[in-house]
C-alpha cells in the first residue's frame, strides 16, 4: 500500500537559492538538492571553495556572482527562486 505524501510532491518543484559557497552552504545545498532544484552563488573558487564546488557539481547549479557589480543577475536569481538561504560569512 502506497502512502500519499503531498508535501513531497510540493517540495520536488521548489527552487532554492543558496547565497555564498562555504562549509554550511555546501551541506545545506547538498541536502536541498535531494528535494528540489538548487542554485548556489559564489564570488570566487579560491582555496577550499573550489573543493566545495567540486562536491556540488552535478547536484546543483553553480553561478558566479559578484554582488557589488552583478546586481541585476542577483536580482534575477532571487526573483526566480521560491526559497532563499544565506549562511553567515
């Protein structure tokens, strides 16, 4: 007997936006990728952030954004997302 889980069907279409690529954001994005479409922004992939990006490739969409310059791109990403997540710097 199958159990109807309406919350699962709702979550599967949710578009998540995770601002920033760090330790917490990487693990949040990894978990969210199992239930929806995830986009993660980053400013650069220097240091350990390159490792985090490699872990997420294939699971999420990675978008390079400089928030001080790419305001229109950032606004578009926010507008096209259902849920926004941001971890502390």
